[in-house]
C-alpha cells in the first residue's frame, strides 16, 4: 500500500531564524543570557568567543576564564578585535559572582565560564543585572547547566565532527557542530540545526532547522 | 627637563631604551644615527649592536621624584608632566629672586647639589608648550630664556607638535602642503585651518602662534576631590596600587556627568606619622582613566619606594584642576562611552582579583599555540614580544587554533597500536581515536637540552585534541573546543 504521508512530529523552519544578523539565534541580544551546554571538546568555546565578535567592534569585550585555558588566538580567528578582547581569569568560585557583577556594570558583551559551586541566587542576580545594564552574556557552565529562568536561549551541543584529518594525513580543516536550541529565545520550542566553520570565518548553517512540535499543551 | 635612562642599564654597553619609539639611547647608539622619538624598529635596524631595554615609567617616576621635591623647595606648585619633564610657574619666583636668570640658576645649582650626573636642561618661556621646547633646545647646564616666544616658536620644526597633537597624521599632511615650521603654520589663516582640520587644526595653530591653552576658568567645587582613608596604613605596593587605581577611577566617574576631565591633578598623601606629601601632575590632553591611574600609581610608588611615607599611607586624595570639556568628546563611529564604562568595569575587576588576572594578549611568532600569544596586564605597558611575528615559522601548527590551551604541559595518556594512536584517556574513561593527523616533527633546541617531539591532532567522538609526544610521554597542548 503506498504511503501518502508520515507524521514525524517535526517541522522545518526558515534558516533565517538561526543566522539572520542581529536577530538570529547565533547573535547575542543585549540584556539576554545565552547558555552553552556541552562537554569540553564539543566546540562551544570557539562558538562562545565567536558570538562576541560583532560586539568587539564597538567596545571591549570580556572572556571570564575559570581555568586559565582560553586562547585569544582562537577568538581572533573568529573575528574578535584583538585590541578589544580582555581575558579575566578567576578560578575561585567564591569570588566569581563578585567579579562577574563588576564586569556586567560596564562591559557590553561577555563570555563567562561558570565554575561549579556558584549559588543559584547569585546567577539569578547576575541575569537581572545583565538585563538592567543591557549586557549580552554567554554563560558556559563547567558542570551541569544553569538553573531555570536564567537563560533566554539554551544551546546544547549534540555532536561535533571534524574534517581534514585522515589516519596521519592532512590536518583538521573544518568542523560541523550539531546544536539544539531551546528556551524563550527559540520561541519556546526545541530546534535542532547543524553549523560549520573553518576556524577563520563566520559560522555557516549547513542543515535545515528542525523544530520539535509540542507534544503536550495546556490551554 | 631631564633625560632618564633605565637605572639597571649597563654603563659600558650601547643601550637603547624604547616603548614604541626611542625614549633614550647611549652616545654610541646616537652616533649610529638613532634619534629620540624614532620608531623602535628603525632604531633597532640602525643600531643592531645595542642592548634594547623596555622603558619603565614607574621606575622613572621614582627616580625623578627627588628632583621634583628639590625644585619644589625653591618654587612651589611644580607640575610634573611625565617623569623627566616638569613645569615650574616662575612669576612669583622671579619677583622673589630678582630675575629669570636667577631662578634658572638657583634651580640648576640645586640639581647640581643633588649630585645628578644626567645633564638637565632648563628653558623659560611664555606658556607650557614654549617652555617645554625651550628646555629641549637648551644646552645642558645653560638655561635658555626666551624673551620673544612667538619668534622662538616660529623657528621650530613642525614635529614639535607631535606630543600635543597625539600623533603625526596631521603633521604629515601639513608637510605635504609645504608647511615645515611652526612659523609657516602660524602664518596660515586660522579660519582656513578650522574649516580644513577642525578643532585639532585650530589647536595646532594656537600653539604655533604662542597662544597656549587657556586654563578653564570654571571653579573647582571642593566636593570633586576624592579621598580615601585607611585604618590600617597601606604599606605593600600591591595595596597601594589598588588604592591608586580605584581612587583615580572614582574621580573620573564623578567628573563624567559634568562632561569634563582634568588637565591637572594634585595627589596628596598623609603618612601614618602625620607627614603630608603633595605633587601636581599635568597633561597636555585631558586625563583618561588609564593615564590618570598610571600617574597616581607612579607617584605613590615613587614615594613608597623612596621611604617617603613613614609607617604607610593613612589618607590619599586627588584634587582635579584645570578642567576641560574636551575630555569627553564622543566619537562618531566608535562607541567611546562604552569604552570608558568598560575600562571602569575592568579596573574594578582588577581591584578584586589583582593585576595578574586581567589580561590582554597580542600575537607573536611561534610554532605552538601557547607560544604565539604574549600576555600583558590590562592597562599596563605591553610585555615585549619574545618571538618575531613576521618571521616565517616553518612547521607552525596550522589553523584553526585550539580554543583551549593549557598554560602548562598537561600530561595525557595515549594508547598506541603499531605506532598509531588508538585510544586516548580523557578523565577516567578511554576514548577511541577515530582519526588523526601527524606526526609533525618539532625540533627541540639541542643546545638548550630540549628533546625533539611529535605533534598529533587526535579526533575522538567527543572532540579533537592537539597532543605533543616526546619520548614515551604525551602532553595535551590544546583542545579544539
């Protein structure tokens, strides 16, 4: 019997939703917190630094580094202005919230690694401060995720694949990162899409944006 | 005016002291064609035999402070422009000592009594700009007293404007138009310069004509002074630096809503034994956050290191003067108000964490990702590069660069199968290596006892890593996160 259609529970939405300059999911919005969730190696540090690039053309931007490992070279490759990137190192979770609050008082955009042990109420205060000061913030929890109600948009790394290396030959040239977006910034839905970059240019969308339809609703 | 060099410079070697440009040089280096103010690279090419030292303004301020103190004992209210250059208001002193020659002679004699071996130059003229260049033109030990300031300035080369104009772009344009001296410039109609170059053009014309910047007649409300008191006297340099930078930041924060910035500040400290010390600093341009906090810090460091504050600091005050509305002119294409706010936030973060935790980086040459970055403390002079950026660096690890680079070699376990990487241990679990690139040879400096090593890019299902293998040990050099 021929199949006329298949209900998958998913729809495809326009790609502009992700990559539209200024309003897309991959553009930081003033006063909003974007959360990046994923293991080290999943490609989120480079993505987080890349999100700072447009803001660095106007004023200094900050990377709040809890391990002392963030490489400015990667940030420069993604388009962050070299003179405008300041790296603030803070490995003490007790001091972290105080330092982050001081920075939010003045900078326009910040990528912040969040160490384990930061209190939920401190994170909520910081999100409120970011809203009040209209600072675009990317938070990357070092373990687990942020408590609910803080992030406007949550980007979770589902998988990363690298091209170029072949059993001793070649070199890493390009990576593809599968991301899942959720939260208010994703219109309350869960979207999945794949982006690609070669390290020296902007991130490109290389897949359809697939939205999970709501299974349950309260009306 | 007094030429300073690095105090630790060897006296028997040719020496070049630089920031971006040459700030001091020994005789043999000057004979090779190097001039003060010459770009660093040009000077290094002319005098490759010279030992190149980085300028240290904090140390210069410490050395210069006794000079300022001695001169202030003769003539009150001296204004330090930068370490090595101070302005002395001589009107009152001339009435007291009888003539300008007598004042200059007294100052020169006092400096000789101090036992300063570096030759000092003294110039007297109408206004700070003319006096500064009179000092520069004076023979060491023979003060130059200018009676006709306009005529004196007219013979100066246009380059004299470089410090006051903050760059050479406009000066280069003037030269291109055939204007070579300040006199040539002063003869041009001011309104023509105003229409072609705007405010900077008028400022240049005013200086060239001997009309120095008028002091803003606005009164300084006393509440604009900022002050900090300390129950436990500040003795350590770190604590003094935090206080200096915070207070400088606080002063400009208060001035900001008024739309002004100071050209002159008076820094006052009270020591634990009740002694008070005071020094005035002046700047041709209105002080920015960074410029002011540097000067306050240099001055406090000079006092603390010369044991001039017995028992530590119990009170610190900065009083602004000569306020100017030019200080907060916002740019059209860059968001300067955001830059100012960000600088304040970074200064606060620096006060909380310490100066070593707020950093900026510059690119330099190197083969490994960690080598290709040179870090400097934010707000302080840049750390000199260790490796030439423009050299070819064959065998450098290719782009894209790892986003995470450990500051120290981080041991990692790799399992090998017939010379090929098969598994890598990440935390407590082993991950199969899906593919890899390398090995790329990294030759060690054998004369320094360094071993050769191989680099690999390892790709696993959870990400890619840059590893260095040397002998039977492996290290994580970067994470492609």
